[in-house]
C-alpha cells in the first residue's frame, strides 16, 4: 500500500481529488501539522479490513492466554450448552 505525506493545508486544498485517489488506488495519506504527523487518511474498506484483522488477533491472543492459564472447556460441553441455549430460545418464541 502506497503512503503519501502531506501537510493539512495541502490536503484541504485538494481533498476531494485526494479522497477519490485513495478510493481508486488504495493508499494512505499521512497528514502533518506544524511538521509533525497528526492523522492518517485511508479508504474505508482498508480501514474495515484492518479493524477486523485486529479483532481476530485479539481473539487469538485471548485464546492463547486462556489455554496457557488452563481455562479450557471440552468441545462437547460447549456445543451441548449452545444447543440447549438455542433450543430454550426457540421454545420461548413458540
């Protein structure tokens, strides 16, 4: 993914075109203010993919921590409990 660095003023002057460019060619723009990086602009789909990947990484890390700490449940028990819970919901909706 391509990354550009622009001042906030440069971005403001050409924001519409730059946003179209980001949409068409996935890239990031690092916005600077007073010579320092202040924000990143990227297309929404790239943002969503990264957020989903971070959620998966957090879940994996939590699972590994649970396994190391011995917080494990037999797969059969998990599925039995889920079936019972789902059956209870469908019975109460009837």
